[in-house]
């Protein structure tokens, strides 16, 4: 695992955007795995700005997102479909039919999970998967205890994850109880992984990521076995690492 320490969130976002832009310029047909949440917002802003200024094109890029809430329509402002539209897709030139998220309103959620994994395979797999990390070590919505060999599946969100995401909703009762998430094995099939962490709230998760051995109690530890993982963490997120070195 390669670690890049940066001073703050802005620098983390700039560095992540640089890596993504370099990949797209080298491979205009790249398949990008994307994430939602607070962490990648700055990266998406930097990509949008670069598209505007430097004309990096996404015309042949395909994107697949990690997850989507169950029961929220794509038009629901709290859906991850809406998040991606707002933070990235509407600001770049990616065609409508080249960005994909799980359908949380599918009639058969099981069939939707299988379809999503097959679709990623048909695209040729993910070239670079962007990840955040949950305070409890989750990646995507793979919560502690998830076996590392799981493919895309339906999860029941933990109380701590629902609390962490309640900031986007009127109140915690409105946070959906379930989501569809790429599984850990889906994520691990990506050719490269870029995990971002910013802020004191992530300090414990980053310490565990960089010091623990693989264990299913801490889903992000599954990444240790992957040959091409880059972690970009800011000073606050790295603040507990030195204590254990
Ligand atoms: P955050 O979420 O970026 O909103 O902190 C990250 C995650 O839970 O994976």
C-alpha cells in the first residue's frame, strides 16, 4: 500500500484529481469506479474545474459507482444518482449512457446485484476505484463482518453509518435502512484503488488501515492484499499513525 501524506483536504483532493486526470489522458476509455459522501466532493470539484480549463474529455470514459440506497428513486435528491449528477456528471462531458449506479428501486434487488457485477465485467473491469473510508472501516457499504469474497449485494446499514449519513437527510429516520453495494471482491478486482481520508474523524480508521492485519471486523483491511492501492490522507487523518510506528 502506497501512502501519500498531504497537509489538508484541499491538497488531498488536488492530488486525487491529478491521478484521475493522468489516467484518463493516458487511457481515454478508462472505467472509473466512483464514490459518494463528503470525502470525494473536492476531487469532483477539481475534475470539473480541470474539464472547464484544460478540456480533459470524458466522452469515452465509463463510470460505475460503489453503491446506492434501496428505495430511493434516481430522482430523489438524497439518492447517490442525484449526488453524482450534482457533484460531477453535469459538470463534465460524459454521455448519459456511460455512467452507472446500482438501481436501488429495482423490483428484484438480488437480480440487480448480479446484473451490476456482470455489467462491470462487460465493461472490462474497473481501472481505478476511488474509495472513502467509514469511521468503522467500511468501504462502499461493506460493514464490519462482511466476508471479503462477497460480490455486489444488499446490505442493512449499521446504526453508526446511518447516523453518519443523517446529515444529508431531514432526520435519521429518513435514512434508508438498506443499500446495494459493490462487494469487497468486486472492489478488489479493480486494477488500481485510490482511498482518500480527511479529518480527525478518520484518524482511527487510517491508523487501523495502516497497522492492522487482514480481518473482517475492519473491511478496509481487505485492501492490504491488493497490489495497487494508494492512500491519500491529510494531516488530521494521519494524526494517530505515528503513535504506532
Ligand atoms: P464520507 O464517507 O466521505 O462522507 O466521510 C465515507 C464513507 O463512509 O465511506
